[in-house]
């Protein structure tokens, strides 16, 4: 097939946007596509609802919301996006890069708001942070060098560490960059890095066995649909191997990780409601600058530390925004 014919074929399969008319209810409709599970994203979903309520939206009364969760299965996002688009939403909230890509492929002009915007979007889905210029906007979920900071957090919390692990989902849009930052920071602190890839839930047992066999002393777990959905399993395996987990999101520390440093993702979901409201009222996503987080949170789980026999340095506890006991 020649290139021109191929482009025409793709265009013919994409769902045209905007929809011909608003739903019979007359209420604006929001599609919600999440790469993780409903359980792991409960706090973020609640934050979004709270943000919408603050703006006067009541689910089922003044706004309709349709939810779809991929449970960590990136390959299933395309079909879920198609399901949502058949319901003719006015806006889709896509939880991360992969869901946004799935929606964009199916409906190129569909307004998309993402509460976990990152460099992986540029330039594929947006021209830049200040001037997105397309159909995708949202709130940034990371800052430059964050995974280097997570490596430094290990050095501060566990000063005798000489080898760390990194749990990597190769399909994650930001995985390669995160790995690069971890390797660079680990080298600067005289630490080795053991990277173990996991593509499905069945891979976790072998990955943690290799961490144990390779004498890893702490593991960095990035935010990712598969990894977030499997957090309870990851915590169980880490606990059995007496391995402290370091995360970039608070929720994973609440469920048993040792510490996290990063953006308050729930607050990003709450702030996303402002974008959704503006688009409902006629604003173009490409004209809405992508916001950056105003504060990073350091969270430490002392209950986990005690269970693993770890004494967290007092200076680190003093720096923490939240200590879970």
C-alpha cells in the first residue's frame, strides 16, 4: 500500500470529533481512561470527583462520567478507548501517556486532559508545555531529575547501600529516561544498579528472586500502570525478601513501600478538573498551558521500616512531609 493510501485508510478508521450533539441528557460527558486498576486509582479518582464538585459538577446530575480501566494491560487500551469514544464524551481524562496515545490514535481531535504529563508527550502529543498546540493538555507529573533524586533518597535513608534494583516495565513511555537517571545518580554515589524487566504480573516472582540472588539492598519502583496495579504483590515479594521499596508516589508508600519522593498525583487529578471545566465551556486544549507541580512530597513509612529492621536517620525524618506510623 502506498503511503498516501495508508494515511487515508488510517483516517477512515479514526472516529471523527467533535460529536454531532451532546447526549440526550444535555449534561457534559467525561470519558475516563486509566492504565491501572479501579482499586489502585481510587484515591486519584476521588480527587478528580472532588475537583469537579468544587466547580459545581455533581456526577449523574450535572455531569456524566464513563470509566474504563486497563488493569495494567497496555495492549488493551486501544479497545477501551474505542468503547469510550462510542459514548461520545466531550473530553477524555487519560491517566498517563499510554492512554492518551490510545485516545489520540482513535480520535485525533478529541480533547484530552492528562494529570500525569511528562516529557514522553513531547513532541508526539503536544508541541510544548507552555503552548501544547494540539488536543492534549494537563498537569506535569514529574520534574527534571526526579529519579536521580530517588536514588539519592536511598543513599540518605540507607547509607550503607552499595547495590540497588530498578523494576522496569519496558512498555512504559518514560522507562528509558528513568533508567538513565538512576544509573547516573547511582554511579555518582558509588552504587551498582540491577535492572529487572517485568511485562506482566507473572514476571514479578522471578524479578524479585533475581534481586535477592544479586544481593540488591533496595529497589526503586517507578509509577506505571502495571506496577501500580500490582503494588500489593510487589510489597509482598519485597517483604519476603526484606527489600525496602522506594517510589515516586505517596499511595505506594501507604500500601507498604518504605519511602517516596515526588508529585502529589491525587492533587494533579484534582487540578485536572479545572482543565475539564474550561474545555466544557469552549476552551481549546492547545491553548491551555500544561501546569507544573508546585511542591514535591517526601513520605516515609515507619511501620515498614520497623518491619524490615531499618532505622531511618533522624535528619531524613525531619525533612519528611509525612511520616506513616
